[in-house]
């Protein structure tokens, strides 16, 4: 056995194995392909497609607990393939968002039915869009009260069918369950 090997030119081989671990190796399965194998199974493959594009392919779909693309020291946070043509993002081992095969984006749901589908299992703020000034935001909520502080709030209350718009914790406009619209009143009588 050699202790060290120094080459001034090229080295040719089909497989480079880890010493003492025969099922972990780097190999070249076909022309223009490089494969990383661990535990006897292909983990990643790099290759060229259409004569111009480099591809890094992860084998296996991954999961919320074990995403394919993750971070050192935080292995349950990352990205994985949730289903055919569906990309999912996970934090703390739980799926948080996905993009499905139709291009729908789901946050808090694994079955988005719209271009952007945001859901929450508890009553409270669903989405908040903050502007460049601190304290200015558009909050969409299913709560019966407006947000406190210097906010602009669109409040859609599913219990009584009211949509209200508030600023600075004060309701300014409302559409009630009959379709009546009020500005400056919480009891509109006209449509």
C-alpha cells in the first residue's frame, strides 16, 4: 500500500471509493455525469442537459422532517419535493409553504386552490403586509376586533359576514352581510 500518491497529470477511474467504507463513493455512471453515492444509494447526480445546462439532481423526494436541501446544524429546515411537480418548504420539521403543479402557492395549507392561498387554523391575523415606514401595515384578519396601534386593517369577519376597513384602531368603512356600504358608520343602511 502507498501512504501518499502525488500525480502531476490526470488520474482516470470509474469510481473513487472511501477507504474502509465500500458503499460510499464518487462515480461516473455515464458521459457528462458525476454521481455521489452514500450507503450504496445515489444521493446526488450532476450532469449536463441539452448540451448547455448544468443540473444537480437530488435522489429521493425528501420530507418535512428530512428535506433534500437543508443547512448545517439545522437539518429539519429546508426544501423538498412534496409530490409530483410540487415544491415544499419546511421549518422545524413541519411544512410551512408549497408551490403546486398549477403554480398555486399555499401558506399554511398543503392544498392551495388559488394563486396565493393563505390559511390559519386559529382565529387571528392571517397576513400582514408592512410598508417601508414602521407601524404602517395592511392586516387581513378573521378577528372581530381591529388591530391596535397605527395600522390600516381590512377585517373580514366570517361570523357575521362583515368586511370592515380600519385605521389607527378605528373602523372607517364597512360592508355588511346585506351588501350595505357605510363610511363613517358601523350600521350602513344603503347599498
